[in-house]
C-alpha cells in the first residue's frame, strides 16, 4: 500500500514539474540544460528480473460430494409403522431404520407354514405306501418264483417216474410173453420126450429164468430207492415186488423142467409143463394189467405241467405288480415336489415379512428422512438417505488443456472457503474419457479423507494439482506485465530510459510469472504506473529497500 502511495506521489510531482517548466508559464527563469534534464526525469519504482525455480500447477473448482450415498427404499408396499432414525443420526450397516406394518405378511407366513405341514404329511404317507408296495411286491415275486421252481421240480420228477414206469411195464410184458412162449415150448418138448437138445433147451430156460430173476431184482431195488425219495407210488413198488416173486417161481419151474428133461417125460412132467404154461399166461395177463400204471404216470405228468403253467402265470402277475412300484415312486416324487414348492412359498412369505423391515445398507449419517409413521411406502420411494462422510469427493470441471496435464493418482491440495487457510490432501481417482455433451469440459473427480468430519457435502472447493516444475527460469512480478490486446508488454529501464518490450509468458504462480522471451535476468522493470509512461521517456528508477525507503536503482547492464 505504501508503495502505491509513493508511486502516485512521484507521478504528481512529475506533472507539477512539467507544468512549471513549460514555455509561457510564470515562474523562475530556466536552469541550465543538464539541470533541466534531471528535473524532467520521472521517478519510477523498478524491480529486477531474477532467475529461480517455478512449480507448474493447475487449479480446478467444484463441489464436494460424498463418495457413497444411498437412498434407502422399501422393497414391498405397506404402511410405515415405525421410523428409528432422524436427520444427522449416525447409523451402522444392518441397523434397522424403518418398519412397515407386518400383520398381512405374518398371516401369509402362517398360511404357508400350514401348507408346508400338509405337504410334508402327504410326502410321508406316500413314502410309507411306497415301502409297503415294494415289500409286498418283492415278497409276492419271491413266493411265486419259489412256487414255480417247485412245480418245475415236480414236473421233472413226474416225467422221470413216467419214463421209468413205461420202461418197466414194457419190459415186464415182453418178459411175460417170452415166459409164455417158453412154457408152451417146454410143454411141447415134455410131450414129445426129452432129447439132448431138449435138455439143452431146458438148461437155457433155467439160465433165462435166472437172468429174469436178476433183472427183476434190479428193478425192485430201483423202485424201493425211488419210493424213498417220493418219486414213485407204493403200487409201483408192489408191482416190482410181484415181478421179483414171479421170476423166482419161474426159475424154480425151469429148474424142475430141467430135472424132468433129464429124467424123461412123465405124466407129472406133462402136468407140470401145462401148469407152467398156465402160470406164464397168468403172469402175462397180470403184466398187461399193469399198463394202467403208465396211464397214471402220464396223468401225473400232465398235472405237473398244469401246475408249472399256473406257477409261471403267478410269476408274471407278481412281476406286473412290481412294475406298479414305478407308479407309486412317481407319486412320491410328486409329493416331494409339493413339499419343495410349499417350502419355497413359506420361505418367500418369511422373506416378505423380513422385507417389511428396512435396514441400513451402509454405515454413515442420515442426510434426509422422507417418511413418517402412518404414511404409505411403495417400492422405489426413498425413505431415508444415508451418506458416508469419512471419504469425500470433489467433482471438478477441467478444460482439454488442463486435462492434458492431469492423470489418475496425482495428488491435490483442496481448500474450501469455510475453512480459510486450511488445506486438505486428496488425489485424482478418475478423469472422464469424453467431454460433456455440447461442451468442451471434462469431469475430474478428486477423492480425499474427511478427517475430523469438518467438510460437508455441497461445499464449494478449489483443488490445486502440481503438474511439473522447472529450474533457473526468468521470473518477474505479475504487476510488471501490461496487457495490450492479445499481447503482453513490460516497461524495461535501461540507462534511465523506458523501453517497451513484447514478452511471452510461461507458467505463473501466485505473485510471479515466468518470462520465456523478451526479458533476461537482471533487467530492470517498471513496477506500477506504466500507463503514465511512454517509450523512450526519461525516468529516475527507484528500488525499495527492506525498510521501505526509496533508493536510486543501479544502471541496468
């Protein structure tokens, strides 16, 4: 301020001096030329251009915004029954904020719980029914398969017994017929008289009778063995026993006939031969009568075959019943699906009840409260706004020239008018990839911690970002620059004469500006009052010492 007053005083003195020295003016006579020139020099304040370091920076302005803010809404419609927070309250994540009336939703929970219980009961009954059906079907199948196997075994035994009976009857009939023929031949031989050939024949009959006895013995033993296993009837055993006894009698008769042949024909021999024929015919008749036993055996085979057919049909029926298990299993799956559906409905109704309670999704401070008990709430309608103030964000506008010198991660010093003299540290977190629609402006966001909770959303903020620095550049005070249209000029003083110079500026600080051309370090520049000076004007440069008194400036080199 004192510098400004000094400059004005010097200008007034210069004007008065010029008015007194002009021709026609009244006053003292003119002094010599040197003294006049000294008297005409205009006193001016000058500064020296210096070399120094300059820090390049960009200043952006914007508004403070919270990094995280949430408009809490209800997911279901309903009437507000309770509001637990107010504006300015601090809340934590998960804290209950608002409760809607839950009477209708609770009724839905009770209904869904009852439906779930009923579905579970049906599912339990279907599982029990499935177990019973499986057990009964499996048991019936096992029983029918066992019965079928038994019937097949009885059929095999009946067929074996029938085959043995047919063989035995045929053998017995053939033997009986041979016995008749032999007895008749023996009778004829007895009547004809015994010869050597007859004796030989009698011996052959004895041998034959012995063979028959042996065969009947084997047949009797086989019948007794089959009878023990239940394969033949007792009547067949009795028939084999009778054949064995008959064979013994035939052997005795043959032996007697052999003896008679050796002794010669006698009346008794004839009668004995006749008796043998009669006995042989009787045996044949009895053997033919055994043909009914083969018919009985055949009937047993047919009966066993019918039993097998019935058993196989029972197996097919049991297997078809087992196939019904699949239908019961389908019923069980349907019942299980019913339980799942009822469970989902019950879970949904419980979720609906929980949604009648509105909780804080984040921790922070309540910024607005837009509802009161008794009001209706609907999805999408804000109830409470929560903001987090521990971390804030400054949303700034930047030109394309400024954006070219910025990048994500750069540190920024933020100031706000509400806290003059204080700086808050932040950093750039993102830069918009494109300009705003219809503008040449980019959005730059700076994030900073809000230590102590001093800052508030909506405050106007200035952010200074250091973009670079240079050393040993020419620096001059801002007040030495004069704008003339699009040009900038300075008033340089050389040999006490003012020279107007065009200059180009580089970076600027608060009070100093970088000169890239037109000024060199050590040049003297007029500081203030330049508009009253002209190019080539004589001046008396004055510098300010630390005490504030004026002193003559040294001549510029």
